[in-house]
């Protein structure tokens, strides 16, 4: 048994009996993981090594300073939190790290045993279990949006009420109009007023403009990277793709994320042309799943180029009207509004990357990830792009059955192989 595996087992054991000690072990484990990343093999590109450290540090900062942190969902306007120097702790990302410590069965079962529905998204259920079991201390704030997922609203509402947290839930209109933009701007101003009152700091609009400027420049670097990702083999893994949540969402607008995207755009130029099958992924990735790791972790034969959450809003932000720009970003996010908006964004991304296949992963308890999947498949069929639909759980190993996934994935890859041979 590896040292890492043993440490995970010890952490899980302490979580069940001594949550405060488990909390300390998680912080220590993340610190040790940073040292492992720094010594990572040459197989991992420089940009992804940098991103891995950013992701781990982001979680660590929030865990070490809960009094200056906020629980969020990935669609929360973190740009405003940056103006107040508040550490964001993403529900989705923290749940993933608990799964990384192989504690997800304990925290999910804990939540179920206190009455949380078994069918709730395992990210939210696992986060609730992490909090209610006593592992995760309460933060200063909690924020979320109505974007995409009713689990976000219910999770934050439940935890904020139970733990007396200062919280704000942004209600995002379904369609964009000037009226809906003003409606969201009003809410952003209320959120800022609350932050000023509770933090004792004044909001600096010029600081927000600088953050949005870095965000725009980061997206330009990402678009430059995508031009090369069409044809280059840029080594990656399911975990590294998941870390992109920190780049595109949790840390967007920060100097360190700007530096990451800049390095990403430069680093990919050094890599060879791809000779494998290029695939686009839809929704989150089951980073721990053995068959998926076998085929997609650092495998030049089958390359996941990117996934849709990196493309949820690609337009330039109007720096001179920062709150209006954030409101527009929230309303026109591809995970908000009609599903056709998401389909068009995926179509555009697939065309940009010249992807040869699409894999859509329907995550346990996530209604939006499965609700429109057949519409997307029909669109891909019209473009003559093969698409595989997989069902499972991105966070909880109990709901992901390797045999079924292996059979379906290998059959799909065989179809792609035969299609290539017939050309």
C-alpha cells in the first residue's frame, strides 16, 4: 500500500470519529500534495503544474482562514469577492478534494443520515456532509447564484440558515434584456453593500476594473491556446482538466490565473502535433475512474482537448461598466437560459478545436447534465460528429460502475477507429 493511500485511509478514519483532527490532516495532506506537484514528472506541462499549485493553494487559503472566506458555487461573481480580499471556497471543488481523500462515502452517507435526499447531486450532498460532520469550519460568508442548478440555492440556503452565515443568493433571469441586466446589477450592489458592512472594507470600483481587465486578457490567452489545441498534443489528465475550474471560475481575474493563461498559450507551442483522436468533453469529469484514467490520462492516442465549462462565457467584459458587465456575464452564461444556448456554445467550441468526437457525462443527481443530452446528440449527429453518453458520478465512487463504463467507452472508441479506417 502506498503512503498516500495509507494517509487517505487514516484521514477517513479520523473523519468518522475526530472531525477536527481530520480537518488538520486534510490541510497537512494538501501541503504535502503541493510538494509532490513541485516534484512532478516532466510528463506534466509547466502550465498545468502551475495550475495544480494554484488550485491546492486556493483550497488551503480558505481552510486556513475560514474567518476571511466564503462558500460559493462556481458561477458566483468572484471578481467582487476579490475586491474585498475574500477567499472563495467552491462547493464543487471542496467536494472533489474530499473525494480525493476518498472520504466521499462517509460525507455523503452522513448527509443522507441527517435527512438529505440520496438523489441530491453528490457534490452538494458531500459538501453538506463535510460541514455537518464537523470537518469544515464555518466561513464568514456564503454566496451562490440560481444559475444551472437548484442544488446550489438549496445547499447555501440550508447551510447559511443553520450556521447563521451572512449570505446572498443572486437570482439570475432566464433571458437577457436591459431590464434583467438592471435587476442583476441591483442585486450585485446589494451584495457589495453587505460585504462593506460585514467586512469593514470599502468597495473600490477601480480595483474591480483591473480585475475585469485581467479576466479579458486571460480569455484572450485561452483563445490563443485553443488555436494550437486543434492540432497539438498537450499532455493532460482528468484531474488537470478539473483544475481548470479554478482558472475559468474560482480564480478568474486574479494575477496568478492571468499568469497561468499566459504560460498556457506559450507552453503549448512547444509540443508535438497530435496523432490521436481529439475529443471534446461535456460536463464534469470522473477524475478517479480507472477506465477513464487508463484512456485519457497522458495518452496521446485519445486526447480530451477541453470541456464546456471552460466556454460558459467567452465575450469581452465592458471594463468601463463593471457591474453591468458582470450582470451580462451571469445572464448569458451557457448554463443559464435555454439549452439551445449551451448547444450553440458547444458547437462553436467543437468547430474551433476541430474535435472528432464528443463525450457527455451525465452526473448523478444533476438534472441539467442529463435533461438536454438528446438535443445535443442530435445536433452532433447533424454535424457528423459521434457522441457518447455516459452515466455515473464525478465525485462518489459508489455510483460509478467500471464494468459498464469500460464496455461502452471501448465500444465507442472502436467505432471511432473504424470510422477513421474507412476514410
